[in-house]
C-alpha cells in the first residue's frame, strides 16, 4: 500500500472514533469536576447522613422518662431511605428512579444519584417498610445548586423523628422489685394515662399482661436471696407515640399496694428499652412527697384557650386586661408508688377555702396543661390576676392518710404567687412602643402584666419621656398625670403592689385656651373643638352676690399658640357680634388674649343669657419649630 493511502485510511478511522464518541455522550461534553462526574446537563451527586435524632433529641419539649434508644447500625439498617426533590421549593417530586438507598450506602459514601445540573430542593425520608408507607425519620429540605457541578463533599442530611407517624416501634421494659408477702396480682403494660383506672392501649397488649397469685411461684428471680423478682414487657409492633408504662401491684382484698407509672416514648423503627427497679419502700407505704415545687407565669390576653396563646407576660394590645393568668407548677417526683398528686392552692384573702387539684381535675376545673397523674412533673393552673396565692403539693396513693398537715406537703418556693395588670386608659392618646416604630398603637386602652415585686422599690408608670420606650403621647397635647378611679393622682406602681390597677391619662391641650374667671378664682384649660356639643360648653354665671368688680371672662392662648384672632358670635352661633374692642358689649380682643365683661360692678347686664361661640384661629409652633395652622371654637354659656 502506498504511504498516501495508509495516511488516508488513518484519517478515516480516527474520524469514525470521534463520531462514535460524540454520539455516546449527551451534548458531546464530558469532564470531571472534583468528586462529581458531570455529563452534559447532568451531575452525579453523592449524599450522606449526618445525624439520626430520636424524639427526645428532635424536640426538647418531649421529656419522657423512658425514651427511645439512640439509633444503631442495626436499627437504622432496617430502614428504607428515599430521596425526593424538585427544582422549586414547593414543587412536586421530580425524582422517580434510582432514589432509594440503604443506611450502609448513606454512611459508606456510595449513595449517589444523577440529577439535572440546576438548583434542587431535596428531602431524605426513612421508611420502616419497603412499601414506603410509614415514616420513621425525615430530614428538613436542603437546597443545592448543581449548575457548576457537585460539591467536593457529599450533601449531608440530618434525620429527625416526625411529630406524628403510623410507623411501628418496639418496647422492652424490665421491672424489678422486692416481692412483698401480700402480693397477689400484677397488671402491667402500656396505657393511655398515668392512672390506676386507665385502659390498656389495645394494640400494645402482650400475650399475658396479668400475673395472678397462681403465677407468683413462676416469677423470674433476679436475686432470690433478697426476694428480688422481675416482670418483662416486650412488644415489637407498637405505634409511635407517647404512652404510660403502668404496673399495678395488688394485695389481699384487691387493694393496690403499689402503683408504678412512667411516661414512655415509642419511635417508629426504633427500640425503647429500660430496666426499672422498685425498692421495698414502694410497697404498702404512703407515697413520698416531691422534694421541690416552683412556679412560673404566663399571661393570656385574648382567649381562654391556653394551649394556643400561652406566652410570657407582656404588653397586651387593644383591649382591657384579661382577668386570668396561668401559673405553671413544676415539681421533683421522687416517689415510685404514687397514684397521683394533690396540688393545694390558697387565695390568701380567703385562707379557709383552699382549692385542691388532683389527677381527676379537668380543664373546666382550672388545670389547662399538664396533669397531676402519677409520674407527672408539671401542671398549669388558671388563676385570677390581682390576687395573691400560696401553693403546696404532695404525692398520693391508697396509703395516703385523709387528714394531713403542712408537713405532709412540699410548699412552693414562692410565697406570693401573683400577676397583676396595669391598664392605661389613654383618653385618645397613643403609645410609641419602640424607636422607629411608625405604627404606634391608636388603641384607647393598653395593658401591661407585671409579676409581684417583693421589694420596697416602686415601679415606674408609662410616661411621656420620648427617650424611654414605650412612652405615651397625644398630638398637640401635653401629658399631665395618671389618675385612678378615685381621681387621685398616681405617680408610680406602689411597692409590693399585687392589685390590678386602672389608670386614666390627663392631658393639657397645646392647641387650646385658658379661661380665667378672677371672681371665681378658677382657671381651666380647654381644647378647641370643631362643632357644638353639650360636653364642649363652658357655663359662666353672670351674677355674683359678692362681686364688687365687673364679672369678666378672659381667654388666653396656651403656650405655642400665637398670632391669634378671636371672633364672637351670637347665640345662633352664626351672627357675628359686631365690632372689636366694643365697649358696649364689653369685648376687648388682641392677638394675645380675649376679654369679655358680662356685668359691670353694679351687676348691670352687659351680655344676655345664652350660649355664645368664640371662634379662634392662630398658629401653633411645636418644639421642633414646625408651624401648624389652628382653628376651633370655645362655647360659653352665660346664666343668670
């Protein structure tokens, strides 16, 4: 073959290879980027698991005593992990193929998926069965931008137990105890509440939850030398959720000689296991009282539904203060055999009529959150603001004596349980809550809720100090003071106050006039009004027996109101009384004042009885130098 032919043949072969390669790679673009393989418009993304959290790790509000075990390779290995996602944060799932992974893949660096090279919003969900029906764990949504390829490290997900699921978990509880001589029967299992009268949860019942007297000899011994035995609860298919593990020990005559109850949390796909040990003091003896009792407060400003509106005491907008508050009592349960707790709350104003709350108390009785059943550690009680309470608690069972003394209880650490309200009637004023807040409340009433302050120090009221938020203000008025229902000026919240306070704001108009009547030794400030009303009329008597000088009414503009003009109108409010400085009518007006003599020194009538309108106009200049045109009326009624 000639050299030229061999060269031509080589060119053709090379072209074929290149053509074949281009046909086998989408878009004709193939490259490596970091650990990610990118082909055309696709990116190979590797995913992994960072953490797997149980219920107690997911939500600090869950505080059960028997909690799910931390996830292990074995328990997590039985789950089915599914990746879903879309190209928008709220779109439907767009991943349908090759999106199921095992725990080993997710922790071994081999869980990868080929996705379009764009932004994705991804969620990883763990199911307890291959049909992907019941969720054991779920991640929060993670967004990732693949337009430039995948990240150099796997996309990591934190898996959390969902708040609600139909997934099944398992429970394995061992209860060890010192067997008393009078023990005749044991009933144990998962219950819906922590009471001896509670019902077993149907789906959680084991094959034989009752051990009768005939079975006592077959109890499994832990240490026969000290009469220590055990019963075991084992169930592999319990719906995830909160239960009570109760064990009721009966003696002769079917008397409950010990009741053990503990809250238990079941997580889907996981195991909850614990060994519980009861001492001989748990049997045939009264329950031991809690070692502490504390209280915290919440205030509800709109509804009695405490579950929805419980919140710390703070400003309540718009309406007068609610008459209730919520006291959350928390105690340290050290008893193994209580059937419940008794919380006794006393209004110190009525010490002979305390109220006792128990495990049987309902929301209508004032227990709005938590409970007083066995193993509980907190309960929230609805109380009245403006009252002072004391509280004490004890654990109870069938051996608790009916008669009791204070020594049988644990007293609350606070000897004055109280929230009081301070309600401010703003009388058309407003409250500026924060610096830069342009939406100051225009409500006519605002309320604050304060806890009892056991000290000799008074507490400040709202003021008009603009440097101290919140502050009160009323456009074109000066704040004067607060007064109570008895019209007494109140300058501060009294030390040790516990009562609800209702205060009203008093203002002086900066756009009004002062009316001075020397013969009466009286001065009153009046705001200008737009139109006549009975409330706006100022009544002046034109005859005084003791008068030795003419009866004169003087109107003077308040501070800031200048360049004033005055116009007097007759009793029809429309006909102007002719002439300024009219000696016959006794009117003298200037830009700084208006004087009207209505009788002379001999009590001669200069002005007929009736109601007159004085129109006022001028300019008001505020502290910042801003000028505002002012117009309005003063109505004066002259009587004989």
